[in-house]
C-alpha cells in the first residue's frame, strides 16, 4: 500500500483513542428554584380565617362572664348552705366558662357530713351546686362516723349522735369491722336483737355488745365460724333467756358458754355453765 494510506489509518486510530490523563468535561449542575406562589390567591383565605378566630375569641370572652350567683340544693340537715357557698367562692377562679368545676366539687365534698357534690354551670352567670349528705350508720371511736357503705368519715366530735352503735378497732381495721357489723345487723334484727357496739382490740380479739346488756366474746381465732355459731345457736338462747344472761363466750371449738346474771346485780363473776348444741363444750381456746 502507499505510504499515504498507512498514514491515514494511523491518524484515524489516534483520534479514536482517548488520551491518558485527559479530564472529562464536567457537567454543569442545573440551578434549583423555588416554585412561584401566587400569594394574592391566599389573601382572602387568610383574612377569613383570621376573622373566624377573632370572632371565636370575642365569643369566648363574651361567654366567660364573671360569675355572680351560686344556687345550692340539698337536704341541709347536717351541711349548712352557707358553708357550701363559702367553699365555692373560696375555690372559684375564672368566669362562666373557665371556672374549674372539679376543684369546686372536691372543696364542697371536704365539708363535714358532705358525701357527694354535683356542680353545674347555670346560664348566664351562675353555678348550681347539689349536695348529698352522708348517712351515718355507726360511730367510729370518738371522733368519726361510718356511713352506710362502710366508709369512715371524720366530723366535729360535737355533732356525733350518741345513739348510734359504736365500732372501733386498730388503725386499718375500719373496713373489716364495718363489714362484720353490716353482716350481723340484719340477722340480729330477725332475732329481735340490736347491737350497740362491735370492737376489735389491739390483740385482735373481737366482742359484741347488745342493747339488752349481753356481751358476746368471739376472741381472736376462727371469727367466721364463731359468728356463725352465735347467729345459729346463741341468738336462740338469748331469745329465751336474754334477761338472765350477761355473757356469751363463743371461744370454744364445739359450743359456747353462758355467764348468768346474779340476782339483783350486774354480770355474774362466777364461772359460767357450758352450753352446747350437742355436747358440753371443751375448755375455751387459748385466744382470750
């Protein structure tokens, strides 16, 4: 071939190859731009929303007017209406809408003899407070009472009705003592008896005092079994000879003992003859 043809081939080959070390052309990054927003389109929405919020705030401000009256309802046999009104005013913060009704309710329920309170708003500028009073079923010690649910509530000692039966026991025993009293109460009524006191001493020994002067000793052990024995057999003995009996001692495993009254005096000090449903009872359990 001719020298010109060879040269042409070489030249084409050289142009077809990439030289070493030759830098590639850099890509020019495209510049990002924020989308254009037509603010004018949103101006009416913003203005209308602002108007609604302003109107709502104005309405709330108008509705949250100062409270000027308190209407109190209840039996008011133990709780004074003036005490309720005072408790409301001392805990009243805010207006018709912003007053905290829960805080007011709790303040009223802390009053002596107050069991439950219901607080409602009364349009346009008042509150309605309905009070339910505690119903006392018994006394607890010297400074408190027990309601019909077995709950202890404290009141002024000057206002404790002395005619109520007395319940007492170590700290923390309130529920157990009240439950036993409510268990005994209807069964005693069926037998024509009435409890005047039910107590548990510091050692855990239980005793029941009846309106006819009879003292029933249950001791510290097997309380449920002894109470059941008293209700089944002891009340029957009291129905027949209640006026002659001073003590029923239920601290036996198979019966109970009776302490008779001495003629013309109080409870007999002499040993009580034993009484049993079937057999003469053994010695009393050692839990006096």
